[in-house]
């Protein structure tokens, strides 16, 4: 979800596929639909990739280094 909120332009990068094939194992399909053989429903496709054209200029993701994670664990780990 972080990638979708920070890398996606909704007007350009979200598509809806109507009546897309699916399996009867999908819990979202109503039992009555499954019994009648209907397994299709809508799907959302969200493109949340780093823009390839400017991949070298795209901001670095915010993540802890292994050293920072160890320091936090050492300081606060006993409280968890």
C-alpha cells in the first residue's frame, strides 16, 4: 500500500477490468453465482512501480539500515 500511495497517479495508473475470469475458490464470489457457474468479477490493476524513465532521479525509499534496526531493537526491544 505504501508503494501505491507514493508511486501511483490515480488518473493514469489505475484500471478496472470488468468481468475478469476468476476461480470458484475466490471467497468474494457469492455462493449462488458459484452454483450457476459464474466466476467472473471486476479487478483493479494498480501500477505502483518506480517510473523507469527517471529511475536514477526517483527518491530513495525510506527504510532503516540494519544498523539502525539493531540500535532500535537494543533500545526499545525490552518493551515489546
